C-alpha cells in the first residue's frame, strides 16, 4: 500500500490560508481608505476650514483651509531640487504667523533657477495682517547628504524638509503640516499643485493579486492530486 505524507497538503492549506488572509486584509484597508478619502473629497468641495491653531491641522492633510495672520518675510526658506515642466528650480516657503510664536510654512510656489545659483529671485511679501487660502500637505523628508553647517542665513537653502530642524533654525513653533497657497492668492509664484489622488485602487489591486495567487495555488494542487490519484 502506498504511504501518503500529509505534510505537502498541510503546507498548501497553510499557504492558501495566508494568501486569502492577505487578500482580505487589503480589502479591509481599501474600505478604511475609502472612508478617509470620502471625507477628504468632501472637505475639498466644501467651504475651507478656518484654522486658528497648529493642533487644528492634525490629521487634515489635503483639507482646504483659511489662515489669519501675516507673513514673516525675513525668514524665507528655499526648498531646492524641484522641477516644473522639466525646468530646475525651487519652492519659496515663507512662515505665516498665526500668533507671536506659532507659524505654518506656506509654499508660495515654484521659481526657476537663473544662470547664477547664488542669485535667488524671491519677491518680498508685505507683512500686513491678512487672510489666506490654501491646502494642507504633509512635508515629505528626502534623503540628503549630511549638512555640517551650523550658521543659518536667510533666505535659507534646504534640500529636505525637516520640520524640527527648521523650527530650531527659525526660532518658531512650526506646524507639522505645510500649506500650499491657492493659485488665486497674491504674493505667489508658479503654483501647479498636484491634486489629491486616492489609494483605494492600489489596495484593491493588491487584493486581486493575492486572490489570483490563491487561485493558481488551488489549480496547481488540483492537477497534482489528479496526476497522483
């Protein structure tokens, strides 16, 4: 009588359970993201939310907002290594004071580099009290070479946005969210902001991949069983 080992069957069943679990997990993630994204889309179509403190911006990325305060034009930050339609340049980030110590970094837009990188083209902005409109975005810190310079001169050229370091350099309490200044607002530069794109389709795509692998595993197991028995 031919002796049959159960180990391959146990392994296949365990692997199948893992693949199905991963597929269901991605579907659950897609449902969570769908709920979050529906709130974000609603926030973008509704009237802008008035933000009067840094704490109010937490967990509100991509929300349309209004701020009251004034620009601190003496502490402009130049966010280097940006491109616009294949042209190299930088973003101009200016602290917008909502109190004596608290500020949001406002991205006023893109400026192309001229022939001389030592010459920055940063138009001054008046420090009068005003209301501005924009969209909250979470800064993404990029990998850069170590900067051993301890002296900070404004305009301050940076390769990556480290909020804690910028707060220390500017002696300001800077919010964790950055504000992209709306196109219709004055005192800005080129502002071709990227719209919000959801990630629901990505999670659904991953789920389909896991379920497809599970289906292939079932077919392979079936053909092996037929050939053996």
